[in-house]
């Protein structure tokens, strides 16, 4: 890979990973992911974050080539999760004099993963600065975005924010690493929201606190640890994160159902058609077919949520229960919820789904829409219109 500069003296040293199937062994990566790392070459040099071990064999050679025989003075550790830190020991072996820079919580976690002597550690405090020459770094702790030790690094001369997982997203960087040389809306926005909703969204309160901490700081460029580097329009990603961390939803309804033999699926389609006929945007998912990460992303995005399930062993369907567990984990807010479903003898699926919704703090806005036995058109039409009308009344408030 040829050398790419963010600005004079600041190099991109990240890599693309198109081999990994599941991020954190959980989230699908159909378009891969980038691990972004940055090298500042000045009177003193600093590497900001590393990459996941094994993702690129030339990583250290590239750093060595850019340094041109000079030493690596500092390794800044913004976040200890292994997709950013698992090359630390390799860096230390190649550059034994390097000082590993992190906050007190970073150093505590660092020692759980690596056998690193105290003489190699440099512990910084919130707001502390490190002068490299023409470049000056300041460090700002943003705990629980999304680990307790997370911090961001700000380069004052260029007003560049090295934001780690904040403002990151899935998808490799193909052709260019910069927002102004890519079609963000078409290619990256969806994968950024899927990243936020599934990984960072749970900590939205802490994201709000991070925003407050950086209020008034001039930001000309944002360089996250995954996804695009924002040099053309950093205000766009700041605007999106502000919206997402404050649980601001778009107009639209997500219908998600679990169906063994098609009855609940028919109900879902009928509900969707009724909503669509009223001019409401609808996204419908079979929870057994679509990976939960895509469903959660749209639940975060849209205002309305309608969940449906068949009965299964006196409970809701297991895949719907899995979705509910994930919803509980990410804790979306300000949603309009309704529930529907079918069963043969005891309505157990709908009952368990209602109970779970109450545990989630997402009280349904109307009585559930239930059908016993086959979902014939007469049965559906007898109840669906009233169900949808009551949902819309609350949705449009």
C-alpha cells in the first residue's frame, strides 16, 4: 500500500480485513472492516493505536519504512480492545525503546493482556499534553465509549481528533480512506449505523457526555479506528452521532416476526400493507432469516416497532426471544411498539412477548393482535384494521 497522508507528517498505517466473517465473532462483515492506525512523524514520533494481530503481515515494515531509520518514541493506546491493541507486544519487540501511552485504566487492562515492564509505560491524565515537535497531542478520557479505559487523542496543530471507536463503522476502505472521495450515503452510512446501534448504542448516555467534553474544541478532521476518515465534512458525522446518541428516530415502522408455518408471516404482511397504504414507510423482517444486527440497526433508526411471534414450547419463538434479548441490551428509546402473533391453543407466544416488552420498558400502545389457528383472510381482516388504526394514532402523536 502506498503512503497516504492525512496532513503533513501524519500517515495512515491502517489495513483492510476482508477475511473475517464475524466482527467480535458476532456481527456479520459482508463488506469487511478496516483497522485504522496512524503514525505522526515529527521530532518525536507517535503511533496511534495498532491493528488486529494477524490481519496484515507488513504492518510493522510499513511503519519502519515511514520512520526511515528513526526510532518510534510513543505508542498511544486509545482503547484496549484487541482489534486495536493486539499488536502492542509486536510493536514493543520491533521498537524496544517505545513508551506506551495510556491512562491509568488503560495500564491496568494492558497488564492483563501483556507482560510489559513499568519502564515502558507512560501514564497520562485527562487533558494532559504531549509535545512531539510541531505536533502536540492532548488526551481526553471518554469512558464507556465503549470500554472503561477509552480515550480520544487530539492533535492541536491540525485540529485532528483520533476518536477510536467513536464515529467508526463497518466496511473496508476501498480506493480512498477519506469521506470526500467516497459516497458515504450510498456505501457507508448503513454500516456505520449498524456499528453504532449494535456496539456503541448501549452507551449513548456516555456518548452524550463525550460530546459535552469536546464542546468548543475545533475539529477539522476526525480519524476513527474503523471506517472513513472525515476531512471533507466532519460536521456530517458529528450530526449523525448527535442524532443517534439522543435516540432521535426517523419516520418509519419496522415489522419483525417469527413464524414456523406461515400464519404469523401472513399477519405481518397484512399489517405492513395497511401501514403502507397510509403512506408510512415499512421494513419487514423474518427474524429467523435476517441476522439480528441488521434488524437492530433499523429498530434504532425508525420510530415504530411491531413485533410478532408464533407460540413455541409455551413461549415465544426462540429467534424472537434472541432479538428481544438484544433489544434489551442496546436499550433503544422513544419507540412506538405493538405486538401480534398466532398460536393453536394458548396464545403463549404473544403472552411471553408482551411480558418481555414490559421488562424492556417498551409498553405496547394497544392490545395485541392475535389469531388462533390458520391465518385466513377473514380472521386477519376482522382484527387487523383496528390494530393498525390504534397503532397509527399513537405513532402520529
